C-alpha cells in the first residue's frame, strides 16, 4: 500500500469518526478516534475472514502492515514530544519538580520491576514460558505513561492546571527512563550490551541534555536574527529532528532530547516574545505547533486502532487480558506510593493526602504509542509465542487505560476533589 493511499484512508477515518462523534456520541475526540477505528478495523477483519474476497484480504493486510514502529520512532515522535514540551508551564514545573522527578524516575523503575515480578508469578502459574527477565522487560514496555495520550486527552477534560502539569511533565520525562530501562533489561535478556544501568542511564540522560542544549542554543540564535515567521517554524523543526537523529546515532535518549528541545525553545521564545509579536502578528509559530500536535495525535490514535488488523491473538488471551489490567494498576499504585512517601506530605501537589495522590496518579496514567513501539522492538530476539504475549498485553493495557481510565478519570478527579474538601473541612473543626 502506498504512503499516499494510506494517508487518504487515515484522513477518512479522522474526518468520518470526528464528525460522527461530534454529532452523536460527544466523547473526548482522541478516545473516539481509537475506539471507533478499532471497531471499524474489527468489522473489516471479520468481513475479510467471512467473505474470503482476495481484494478485501489484500486491502486489510496492507492496512495492518503499515510500519507503526518506523512511523513513530523514526518519524513523528520527536515532533510530538517537542510540541508537548513547548507548552510546559515552567513555574508549575519548578513548583512540583520533586514530585515530577520521583514519578518520572523512581516510579517508572519500581513499577517496571514490580510488574515483572507479578507477571512472572502468572507466567509460572499458567506456563507461559517466560523467565523473570522477560517479565521485567514487559514491565519496562508498559510502565511508562504516554505524553501523547496525556497531553491529547487529560488536558481536555477539565483537570486543574496544577494536576495536569504534574501528569504531563511526568509523562514527558518518564519515557526516557522507560526506554533506558528497556535497553538495559533487553541487553540482559539477549546477554549482550552494557549491564551497568547507572552508567547507561547517565549516558542516555546527560548526553541527550548536552546535545539538546548545544544544538538548540545555536539554532535559536538564528531565530533572533531573522524576521520571517516561517523561518521560526523551519528552525524549530530542524532543531528537534537534528537533535533526535544525533542522539539516536550516539546512543543517547532521543526522547529526552526532544523534550529538552521543546522546553528550551519555549523558555527562549518567551524571552523575546514582545519582539516576535511585532513580527509574527498572526502567531504562526504557536498555531503551527498546535495544529501539528492535533494532527499527529489524531493519526497516531487511528493507527493504534488499525493495528488490530495485524495482531496475532495469543492462545492465553483470556488469561492475559484481566492479568494485564490488574497487574498494571497494582504496579503503578506501588510505584506511586513509594514516590509519594519520599515526596513528603507537604510537597505532594494539590494539597492531596497520600491516598488521594496515589489514586489520581494511578488512574490518570494512560499508556500509548511508545509502549507499542517498544513491544514491536522485541520481535527480533523473543520466541514467537512470547512476542505475541508482549503485543497482546501491551495492546490490552493501552485500550484499558485510554478507554476506561481516560473516560472515567474526570469523575475520579472530581470525586477526589470532593473527598479532599470534606477532609480539609473536617480537619479545621
């Protein structure tokens, strides 16, 4: 299937689902895209199996075979992260830096390991044939929260800016932790590579930050000497794509580097905003990145729904589906609980107590495209049946967190706010 034809099909999905949702269903737009693209994909898949029409089979196969991992990891991920990071509220980030750091680093690591231990027990009980390292690797795949899902969904459902800031910033930074931990555990699984996690983490983070700052500093100087708003956009595109390529080539974290680029450009842009407003009277720069983020988010969520067309269902699926959901919630809760203790009651954002904070941070932890891309990256070295388990578990986890948690997190948030208010009134008496 050609790229242009695939793009046309994706746009048809986005437009058709968007209009139908706007007229009849009225659910959050990104959730609608992933839900209805999945439903349409299932209809196509069932029709293909029942009708046995060669042209339909070819169409369904081509639609499902489009390279999701290459599209995300080698294509648009850096731009999506840059766009999300460029909207970071620096004041809120500084206020909650301790909580964000612990969530992004400690929670991700603890959740991955705890997930692996729980899944190993399930594997041992039902005979999945997975050792403890494979199970921890699966934990590394599904534990990082997704910045694309966070910024695309949570920002639109009425959460407070303080809460959104913590969730979004954690999602932006914990992907770097997740990818680094994934690389480390993968090297243990295949008995190769650097086995020192501390050195690997230091290299990934410090190298990424250094490259991102150096290149962004130099390229932003070009923005200061031009008076063409279009060149502002081109320079920002060049910055994040160049930094991502350099970091991936040198073995640094392109994910973290993209986030740093976005934050640097946002901060530097704010310093010369008065001058830019005179030049860029139509605010083309910010509008471009807003549209870019919306478009790429929409394409990504449709592609996640379409992936069911190329999904080999594991024979253990009826065990895997409930296990994936329960273990994911337990592992996330454990990681957040430890982080909240170290954060300290006084430093927990939003004046929440530990129970409220753990509940909100657990239920708002949506998973997305990066987890799928990591899962696809295990195909080369995992046995076929274990690889199928990885894909099935990741897919179920993403759907549960986006559809169930994404649709109910607003209710959970307001219930916790009510609980907090009642608690604070009770304490004053």
